């Protein structure tokens, strides 16, 4: 394997093992020696890539920021109506979470640490929801009595809840649970003639739909409903 | 002040300062010396009540468990219909969070630590939502196509999201935001003749309603909408 390719692969293995360790032990109790051992590399190799645990965590976070932003951008480029775009973006973000522990843990680090830097992914998501609801409103798709601010709050809180609960049980970040959210919210938000054209399960081909046939709910005992 | 009364007061001050310190610094970076100093007592007084930081955290958590369970119980004793009881319970829980930092931080500790003990407050809330939805269903209040499991998932995720977001900005645990959730969900859940009798802002007198005139939404910049 060429040297550069090997370096990229080692770096990715370190990010994956760091994410796994942060998830299991928390950031402060994670040990660099364990991370490098699990990645199958020497401590020297770890320090070739990262000056220490802080820089490793920052790299996990940066990876998540890039993954989530590009997942949202892919949808915006292929969008149909503002509301379908909002639904598709939520599915794309949750699919990105589902498919990568680095993305999950990087988002968690961002939520815990965003006061230290300039990126606040939850704030970006809130802004995105508000923009698309405003576009939907201009297109005449929202029911007249709907408060866009209130709707945005509920959408953001629900999706934040899915992310947080999904850290312990991946069923909470299944496409089915997210589809249920849209099925419950759309009748209160959207005028009937626009609603008929919307697919709460998402329409975009940019995200993995293989999990969409999974259960749309989670039981209190954590099993699929 | 009688000695016993003074001891209770000191213990409560220590719980309040511990909650405040855990919120600001996190559990692992909180220092007992700072907690006792801020509570205006000696280290000796702290150790009279608690063997150390772990026991102090367990006491904050226990206080939250008791407060939240009794808030929910008060509603059950005064309830009208299962759905109004569900709405009122959610308002009572959020009002309990709003009125006490010890409850907020104790719930957060419970969410982080419940694998160590037998109480999982989110699981209890999920169970409560499921029971009341099942009762509502038996009373003929739910629309026929509604999946109770899916509805419970969305209600739990939203309220977990409010709690988590409320740790940084109390507007997320305002009665107005919670009212918006019910306003958006009820039309998709409840048959019209039952819906007319429901008050999404809550009807119970057991919780503080003074904040209900506050904004029903939170802007992306964190200000009231």
C-alpha cells in the first residue's frame, strides 16, 4: 500500500477507535494507549497524526461536522419542495448518524464542546429548519394558523431527542421513528393539497434507505415496537 | 434555629451548590472545597452529610427522582381523561425542571448514570406515556390509524429534546414550547369529539402556570420567538 494511503487508513482507524472509546468510557476516562492498541498501531503512529487526546477529539468532531453538513447539502442540491427537502434533510442526517459511530460521537462532542469553538451543529440544524419552513410558508404550503417558530422548536427538539436516545439504542435513529414524527406533524402543519405530495419517509436517493422497513417505534424496554 | 432544622438547611444548600457546580464544570471537574465554600459551610460540615462527591451526586439524583415522581403522581391523582392527564403530566414534569436546578442536574445525572443503578427516569416516562396512550385508546379517544408505539416514541423524543436543550437555554423548558408540541400532535392523534375537551396548555393546578404566557418557541439564536 502506498505510504499516503496507509497514513489515511491509519488516521481513519484512530478516529474510529477514538469514537468507540469516547462512547464507552467518556472523553476524560479514555486512554490514548488503549485507542492506539485497538487501532493496531503504535503510540508513535498516533502521535504522528495527533498531538494528543484533545486534537483527536477535535478531529472526530471535525469529521462529524463535515459529514453532516455534506449530507444536508446533498439534499438541498436535489430538492423538490421546501417541505420535502426538510423531511429529506432530516432523513439524510439521521442516516449519516446511523451509518457512522464517528459521526455520532463527533456530534455528541460538538454538543458538549461547542462553547469552545464557533460551530454549533444543533444551531445550524435549527437555522436550516427555520429557513425551509419560511420557504414553505412563502410557497403557501403551511396552514394559516401555524407558528413557524413553534413548529421549528418541536422539530428540533424531537430530532435532538432521537440523537440523544440513539446513543444508547440505535432504534431511536431508525428511519421508521423519524417517519412517524413527520406522519404526526404534517397534518398540523401543511395544507391538504401540498400534503398529498409529501413523503414522510423521505424521497432522496442520497441516503441509505435500507433501514426504512424497520419498526417505526421503540418500546419502553428498548426493543422495536 | 433548632439543630435538626439547621442540618436540613445545610444539606439543601449543599445539594443546590453541588448541582450548580456539576452544571458549570461537569461532575469530574467539580471540587468539594468549592461546593462547601459556596454553600457557606466548612468541609467538615460537608463530610458530616456526605462521604464524598459520589454520595453528593447520588443525593442530587435521588432528590430529582423524588421530585419528578411526585410531580407525576400529583397529576394522576387529579386527572380527568387519560390524554389530559398525559398533557398535564408533561407540564408538571417540565415545571418541576424549570423550578429547580437540583431537579435538572439530578435528571441529567440519572440519564448519564442509570446503568449503575435501577432507576431510569426516561424509561419511567416512556412507560407512563405508553400507559396513558393505551388508556386513551381504550376510551376511544385515539384516531383509528394511530400507532400508539410510534406516538409514544415521538412524545418521549420531543420531551427528552426539550430537557437536553433546556440545559443551555431555559426557554426550551417553558410551558409555551411544550404547549406547541401538544397543539401540533393532538390533531394527528385524537378523534375530534375528544380533542375539543383537551387543553394543550395543561389544566392541572398542581404546577406553576406563571410561565405559560411566555413565548411558545425558541429562535435559533436562543431568544424567545
